[in-house]
């Protein structure tokens, strides 16, 4: 009663066989999107604060769930977006704020219950606000 159906969103597979899947009650897979991602060396999922991994983007300053894609010499940041034509879909975040998109990411994670993000590259270690992607701190060797 009023509980709704639980679901888990996963990034499954590797390289060109990767996909995003939704698992409901552990019974079946419902593939929502499949992206050819040639050249991806690593991928991390970043959850939003207060939503345990889901993401909307329309409620009370909560950042949408994001995917970090690391390539040989750059990083791309994807987030869930919604529009009337396509509905919910993944879109590249064009304005990355303090997020370093010009070098490969070697590690990325959500911190403080999703309120902050840490990104490690060969150039620096960044601490970012999850909602605005503003830099909260930076360390470089």
C-alpha cells in the first residue's frame, strides 16, 4: 500500500557491449538505453543527495544522478534529463563547473551522502559541490 515498486538502475557490461538496465523486483531486465561508447576507459555512477541513487532534477535543489565517462585524454559527464519530446534520457553536461573534463579521470565518487563529489585526475584531486559542480577544494602535486 503506497510503497511503490522498488527498482535498481545498473550500468552493465563493458566497452561496446555496455548498457543501462532497470531491475525490478529481481525478475526481469528492462533496457532503457544502450550507448555505443568507443574509447571509454572507466565509468563511475554518482548519486544525488537525498535520493539514494535515483535522480530527477526537478525537486528542491537535488542534483540529478550522473555518470562519469573517462577516456584517454578527457572526461565526459552525463546526467539524467527530461524533456517533452524524448522524456527521460541521458544527456551530456555541457557546463561542468569545476569538474575537470580536459584530462582522464582515474577515480570519481559521491561523498557526504551525495552532497559532494570527489574527482581524481592525473593533474589534480577535486572536491565539488554535487548540485552546482562548484569547486570546494583542489589539490595538485
